[in-house]
C-alpha cells in the first residue's frame, strides 16, 4: 500500500500512565532524543498544566529536537493552552470529550458547551500562531454522527487532524474499520488512531486504522501505557514494513526499557 503513515509517539504522556512508570526529566529527554534520532514524526511530550517540572522538561525537549515535531496535551480550556504556550511546542493538542457518558455524566455539561469551548480554544491557540490538533476523547463510545459534526466544525476553523481515541479500550479491528472509513468518507478530515491494548489488539487495531485511511498512528515504546498499554511502536513498525511507504524502522531493535 503506497501511502504515507506518520507515527505520533505518546510514551512521555500516555506511556507514563503505566503502572509503576515515572520518568525523571533526564529520562524523558533521553527518550525524546532517541525518538528524534530515529525520525519519529511527532512526540507528544506531556501535559504542561501538570506543573512547573513538567513544563521545564517539555521546554528542554523542544530545545533538543532536530527532526521530530513536539506536541503537548491539553484539556478543553484556555488555561491549559496558556501553560502549553509557555513551552512553545510545534503543535497544541486539545482533548475533547465526545461520548454522551463523558459529556453528560462525567462533565455534567452538554454538547452546546463542548462546541462553544472547542471554538474558543481553537481560535485562541491558532490566533497565537500554533498548529492545533483535536483529540476525540472516548470516540469509540461516541455517536459517529456527532464526530462527523465536530469534524466539519473543525475544518471550518482550519483544523485538519483529529485523534480517534479508544479511551476505554473497546475497539476491534472490524469496528475500527467501520468508524474510520465512515468519518473520513463524510468529512475528508485527517485521522489519527489511538488504540489501547485491553484485549491484546492495539497493534491490530492500529494497522486496521491506517489501512482504513488513518494517516497518523499513536504508539509507545514497548507498548507501555495506561491499563494494558498502547500500540507497541516496535511491533507496529515491524509488522508494517513494506506495506506503508514512510514508516521508519527504528535503528535499535532491542526493547528500550
């Protein structure tokens, strides 16, 4: 399949949520340098709103990168985005709750509130000159028609990439194919697949996602991450060699940790 696929590594953000994982600033910078050396397209460096130590680490990572783009993860509020701006990343990623259980039960908000805050946050970040990507949090439990609606709003705001996040780890390859193809067919937006390994299928789901049209895939080194982990970068690269045009091969085949 002669098509470009871009790896977005989230070892430093989602990967660090693995049980027993806590990286020092020195270790995070070391990991980021390793990813940069191996040509990983984008590194999700962390969440600046967590505090000054996290921000200092991200600032150092931004300064050290020669090849990879650096992104930061933010909730749907301007304060988080301001913290990210202090770090001067290449990309500001904003996570947006999309399932009814997230919006109505967890946040105690409604879809009008989501859409209003989404527009405000995107305007704010883009007005400061940042590239913005949006994460559809809990997308696998959301109404696909609502994701289509949000995607069309984002395209009008000059945002061209959304993350389809399987936040609670319920996707299968077949449901992934249906969701990704439906979203792309009805919007033309670029999609990033974010899989969890609760049923041991994060790599399979990610492969199916990109086969179905996703241009970006989230991975972590050795598949570490929240609960059962994320898509294992080494597995994904090895299993897609010769299938996708520009998936880079890591120079070090050994496990990182």
